[in-house]
C-alpha cells in the first residue's frame, strides 16, 4: 500500500499515516500547541506490591514475563552506556526465546552494539524502532528492510511523545549501575557507573511496567536516587549491565585534524569578537572532536580575560570538569556523561548537577533550560542555502545518525554550526538538505574552514562581525566554493518508499526519509 | 598482466587505488568501488573513459577503489596506472586554474613555509587556508622511494588544480639526479620556487638552474632556495648562496645537519649555533634571505612562538612548519610586535617631519635618532603594513 503524502509548512512531503497512526504535519516553529490533558499510566496501589518493599525477582526473563510481555508491546531502554549497553540486546533475546512478535523498540538512542538486533527485525520479533538509528541499524532501515517506519525524535521530543501519549510504553527496562531492592536507582556509582539516568526518567513515570536491572545491589536505601523506586515494579540482579569504558566514544577526543582545529579556532574567535563570551555567559558544546576543541579555546579566552561562565550545559567530559574545578564555570548542568571523569565529578561535586530531558529539552514543560543557553555549538551532515540543517542522513540518502538533543538545542540564543565545507569529496554546504531536521530560522552561524556565513536574520551579528578581520561570506559563496572543489554532485537514487520520519520537537512530522536504491 | 597505483585500505581518505588488468579481446570494463558513488559515480567513470582513450588502452578491466578523492587526485592515480600499463610517458594534464597564475617578487617575505607531503592529496586541498607565506609540496623526505613517480604526477596536478590562496608555490625536489626529473613535472606549471635539498656544492645549484632553463626554453622565472643540511654544506654556504642569480633564499635543515655532526638536536640548539649563524651571514652577504629549519613540536604554540622569536633575533627571515597549527605562531614570531611597531611609527613620523622641514638630523624630543635606526624603523613599519598589522592610514592615529 502506498503511503499518502502531504506537504507540511516547511514544504516537505510527509506521510499522513505512520505505523498505522495519524500524524500531524509540521506547522512552523512554535505553532503547534496541543490542548488535551497529559497522558497517564494506570493507577497503581501499594497493596499490590510486596509489603516488605522487596521487589527482587530471579531474572530478567522472569521480570519480563511477570510484566506481561506480549505481542505488539512497546519496550523502552536507554543509552546511558552508549556503545557499552548490555541490556537491550538481552531483552530481545528473551522476547525471541518466548516467541513474542511485533514489538516496538523505543530506545533513547541506539549504537553499533545493537546490530545484534537486526535478525529480530528480520524475523518479526521487532516490528520497528522508534528512536535514533545509528550505523548498522540505520543502514538496514535505509535499505527498506524494516517492517515498520523508523520514527526519529530528539531527546526532548521523546519526552514530549511520552507525556502527550503519542508513545505508550508498556515495559521500560532501566539499566542501573546501583540500585536497592525497592527500585531506587542511581548512575553515579557502582562498577558500571555511567553518570546519570536522566533519559529513563519519563519512562519510569509513564510506563505501565518498570523493571530496574542492576549489577550492584545495595541495601535500602540507595542514596542518592535518580530513579525513584516508587515507580518501579520489579528489580533484577544481573551479572553485568554495561561496559563503562565504552561510554567513552571515539568522538570524545580532541581533534588532531588541522582543518577541524582551524574551524574550532575560527569559531572561538567569532564568539569572542562578537561579544558572545561575556562574564556570566553560558554555553553548550557537543561531544565531537571539533566541539571539544572549541571548548578548550573558550577556556583560554576566559582565563585571559578573567571572565567565567555561569553554567555549561553538557554532555560533560574531562574538559568541562576541569573548567568547573578551575573555577571557569559555576555549574555544569549535565544531561549525559561522556567519560569517567564526568561520572566522578557528578558524584563528588555538588555543582555538577544531573538534569534530564524534562528540565533541559521538553516541549511540554513550562520552558526549558536549552532556551537559556547563550551559545550552543552543534554539528550537521549538511547545511543548505536557507540555513536549514540535516543531522540524520548523509547526502547519499542513508540514515546513519540520531538527532540526540540537537533539535532542542536550536532554541538557545545563538546557534553555531562549525562544519567542514566538504568531507573528502562530499559538499556539506548544499542547495537543499537531503533531510530537514532543523529549520534555518533557528540557525544563526555556519563556520567553515573557508569562511563564516551568518544568517541574514542576525543583523546584530553581521554588524559586529563587520568590525573584525573575520572571513565573513555569504552561504551561497560557500556553497559555490564547495562545488568548485568537489564538482556538482549527482542526486542519489531513492525509491518512493518512506522508511522513516523525522519528528519536530512538538511531535509534528518535519520530514520523511526515503529508501535508498541498492 | 596487472599494474596499480595509489592507496587503498580502511584508513585511506580522499585518495584512491587504481588497478589495470589485462583482458585481451574483451571490451574495456570499469569496476568502481567508491564511498561517493551515489554522488560522483558517473563523473568518475567518465574520467576513466576519457583517460582510457587518451592512453589508447583497450581490452582491460580498470578497478577504482575510491575513498572520496578529488578529481586532481583521481586523475593522478589513473595516469600512473595507465602509464605503467601502456609503457607510455604521456602526461594527462588538467588546465591551470586562472587563480593559480600569479607571480611573486623574489624578495617577498617568507616568514612561514608549510610542508605538505607530496603523495598526500588530502593535505594538499586545504593547504592554502592557514595563512602560511609559502607552501612546499615535498617530493623528497616525506615520500617513500617506491611512491616517487606517483607523487610527481600528484604534485603537478596540485599545482594546476588547487588554489593555494596567494601563497608562494614551492616544491622541494629530490636529491640529484632524481630531482632533475622532478623538474620536468613542475617547472611548466608556475612553480615559484624550487627547494634543493642537501646542497653541498655550488655545482648542484648550477645543474638545477640549467635544467630549469632548458625546460622553460630560456623563459626562466623560477626562484631557487638551496637547503644546507651537512657540515660540508655549511662550509660552502657563501659559494652556494652566490651560485645562481635565481637564488632568493638559503635554508638550513637541522635534522640532517645534526646527524652529520653525530649529535642530538636539542631545544637549546647550541650544537647548531655556529651553522645557523654562518647561514645567516652567508645569505645576507649574498643579498638573499636566510631561512631557518623546522620546529618539531606542534602541540605547544607558545614553544613555537619562542623558537620563532629566537630565530628572528639570530637574523633569520622565516622558518619551516611541519603542521598547519604552527603557521599562526611562526607568522607572529617573525612579525614585529605591537611595541616594536609603535616605536618604529614614532621614528618614521619624526623622520618624515625632519625631511619636510629640510633638517638632516632626526630627533624625538631632545633625543637624536641615528640613520640605521631610521632605516630599521622604516622596514618595521613596512612589514607591519604588508602583514596587515596596521592600517594604511596609520598616520592619522598620530595626528592632532
């Protein structure tokens, strides 16, 4: 059956029905405001739970069976261990063993370690994935091999979808580095300490059944508790929940590439010269090598000028921790820890605060922290002449990355995308993005190794940059230079089949992704 | 029969590997494995077809394993493979970009020169963006012996097709006699300056100059920069510096020089103090620029800056960069400082005032300024202008 497409406010064609459900096409930034009540799971009663508070069961399989694992359910897991996650794969091994079919996997993100699940997507154990599709899973879906459509959401969009009832989680499985028998759990200690468990917060509150799995069971109470045991149905002790070394991904090292270092320096010079780095400012940099280098340049500027930041929103790592400990920032408001130094700091330093997608990103909150950040540094696979950006697909059409908090961060006061003008032979600044993930009206500055383009809407920044020696150019000039060097790329061959949709932060559909012809 | 060129493997980026296999009697077949196939597959196949016709090759299978190479690199790899297959020495040369046809004066400033390995296309593409005064495409030490021929073709294509953004276009050739063959690939393509490595005798310079003369049919405008890298070279420095009117600078290479002496190269550099002084003096006596060696630490910018300051204080006009991050520091180190510029500006203003009033004696307040001091101040102000450190209208800041 062919999916009916409708054109949304961004001019993109999106399916009306996604995985059997009616969807709402993107209406414009800040335009869609649902008015119903928030979703709620069934009422629970203490009388149904062990009087002594001991919710331990003998295995993950027993917990899943008790939770009523059945065909067509939505199962959620979380990416606190990034590529070192050991739980999600086990959950579906058990589902396979029990012969359960057509599950929806609702992870907060997926990683290459989840390639293990591809046979389950093939044999119908899993119907489709709603969440970021990294690497192998993305390739699988891009080639049209997944039964349902992929639904890509930002971290904030995931919270929004849970709160407004778009996604109803049947069973949430929360991997916890430390927990007690009641289900109180924390991520900042234990052999597999990963920092915080913020991505599981919504799941703990809204899922019908909640399972906590831990390899470090402590006597009640587990203090501090990041997940409250009062939301938890079952607790399982397992041998090992994750590989903490693998929460450090390859992208959390400072770049050695001369081009990227140069882009980082140019970005920092731009921020300094246009007055973005003032005493008491706030910023967020991502985990990529270029972003980390920008963080180092920011430190230099703060030291030299005697200024300090009020807070860093993170993705924390050893560099952010160093700033906190050196007094270059008052606080780290941390959404996920990218290395073990970040974990240590969160455990030891009261000013290193654990946050969640609710505090930082959620659209259904009464404001969120991301909006308050002065400067945010983000990446992109493509940027186009209207400053629209793509983070999920490559120019050849393959869906290979998740959105993460990227869309949510676009609401900060100044959004800067430092990107190479081309990657090997592939232009990054293009006529039109392959997939629209962020509307250009929210993107202020593109920094490349061959010049800086400022969104014409930011007259203030353009005026300030004029008074500097910075190489400011138009986005069109950058695009033309990229094509002069690389050549004019052909259009990739795609079929008409929609294999996935990209949600905007409010739950509307901003774009769709087509199958790649192989 | 099977021949190949280029680089393959998981870590290779922006390069390619080309293999030609003999398939007598069958039509030509192209097998393209490229990570940019969806975007550039057609244009890559067209290039291969065009070059098959150029080399009049039939009955082969051409395998191209491409990791995102730009056309100048693709063509260089294909050319070498096709030359090998057809035992031809024909060159498949791209047109020269119009923006690559600039000239530079022989006495142009040479604070920083950035070394780019001659067989590494990825590093060539952006070589011009870091602001070095010169870019050296290196055919010598950074290219392994079995890759020398491939590198020549790649460097030639880079000279034609890559915009080095106004930098002086330098090539370091191999030691003679291989270096003489290198010249055939670079002299016709607007190379500004040829670096002659391990120079020990004036005759070597003369050989290079004569070969260039021959290739350019007497229309020679290529500058020379001999590099002294041995004890004997140091002893012959002045003779080498004056061996040809094309010589614009004399450089020293300390890694080989210290090896020749049998000593370690140290940060204090006392072991090479004599040699470096000798180079500075010989070059200045010959009326050309003395150029210092490279500095091997690129993690620490302040260290590079210190090294540049010391080098400048010894009399050198510039030094080499082995990594793009060094360029900024080296340029800064060889440029006049803010204080120096300010002092020089005051002297220049006093000098101009004295001239206007017809006085021979230049004075600031009650203090007389000697003519050599005036001369140095004029140079400092001029350098500051050239390096973009002061505005053309700087005098207006001192008015009223």
